[in-house]
């Protein structure tokens, strides 16, 4: 297992190539469900190592955009490039964490993490190292039903990291857990993102979370208006929740959401 203070080779590389080409480039010209236009002219690029928070009114298409980015919805016009490449993506390119952990109930925690290794999954050193990183080493042989909601979400994060994806997409990952657990999971996510040098696109309805974790907060408009605003968070990570600058940035995001008629 890598030590918590040591950066992975990829994390170190990310630190050194700040202004590189975008790692993830998303361009959705049009996405419809039947007659209904859900997304139009959405363009979003993430730099290597960047964390982008995506906010917007309920129903504006955030989850739809994330599913498109993950390759789970192919019924759209536009393109998705990972590392300048628009070939079909695999688990080494993109990992996903949903609101619910989506663990397999018949597999233990370690097998869930190592799921991508094959069937039946045989937990290896990487799976066990990840479990240690997310604070679940003692639960490796537990079944998902024996975990708390927060623990299950930690397992989902470990599973998403198992394939060493370059980009991690998260769709309101902490909205089902209590406030204290949520804070711990936010700190955990900031920590693993830094250590693994992974680029994050985080959908959240929690404005505090958006500015605490993101380098930018992108506002998706309602009625297929595309990205209507963006608030930069020019503060070094990791951040302190009580930082007065974060409070000012939260207000900026709130104003942007008001202007977008999202509130
Ligand atoms: N599979 C689907 N079929 C039809 N409509 C859908 C489907 N999935 C989502 N929608 C609709 O698309 C819109 C955007 O949904 P979604 O992306 O889940 O929004 P958000 O995540 O921003 O709340 C909503 O109006 C939703 O009802
Ligand atoms: Mg959603």
C-alpha cells in the first residue's frame, strides 16, 4: 500500500504538467429523451488532476451528462475524448461512483472492490491496499449488508479506483449519508484524488461541497441552456472548511444559481 503522504507516480506527473491538454473533453451537441431536449451545446474540458464540481437545478440534466461521460448512454450527438482520444473508453479511463453504492450483495467487500479483476473476483494486494486507504481494512470479509451507508460508499470509491481510472465521475455520491459522515467522506475523496492523481467530475447539490472540493464550480442551466456560469475556486487544496474565502465563494455560486433560475 502507498503511504498516505507519498504521491503516486501519476499524481506527481499531474503536478508537473499543469497546463497540459484536457484529459476529459465532453461535447454534447444534443441529448433528447423522446421529443424532450435535455441537453444542448454543453462543452466541458477537465485538465489532468483538476476537480470540477457540477451544480444545477434538479432535473436540468446533470446525471444524464455524467452517464454520457461514463459511456453508459450512447444515444446523443457529440463527442467524449479522454486524453485526446475518442475511441471507446474502458475502466482504465473512467470510473463512476453513484449516489447509491451499488455493491453486489453476494460478494464480500474485498471481492466487490476487485470485481473488475474477473469472475470470481480474487482480491489482490491492490484491492486490500485500497480498502486500507478508505478505512475499511477490517471490513474486507464483510458483506455489504453489514456496512453502514458511509462504509458502503467508501467501498464504492475503492472499487471505482481499483481499475486505476484517469477520470472519476461522481453523481451526488454523499447525498444519502448524514452530515458528519458526509464531511469525512469529502475529506477522504480530496485525499484519494490527490494521492492517485485522478481527475474528478463531481455532481453535487451541496454548494458547500462544490466549493470545498472543486477547482471550479460549473453551473448547468435548465431547459437545455448549456453551461451558464462558472465560479473559479483559486484556493490551494486541501482546504479548511472554516476558510472565510470559501464562504464568499459559496455566495458567488448561490448568486450564479439564482441567476440561472435554479433556486
Ligand atoms: N431514461 C429517461 N427517460 C426519459 N426521461 C428521462 C430519463 N432519464 C432522465 N430523464 C429526464 O431528463 C431530465 C434530466 O434528468 P437528470 O439528468 O436525472 O437530471 P438531474 O440529475 O440534473 O436532476 C429530467 O427531466 C428527467 O426526468
Ligand atoms: Mg441527478
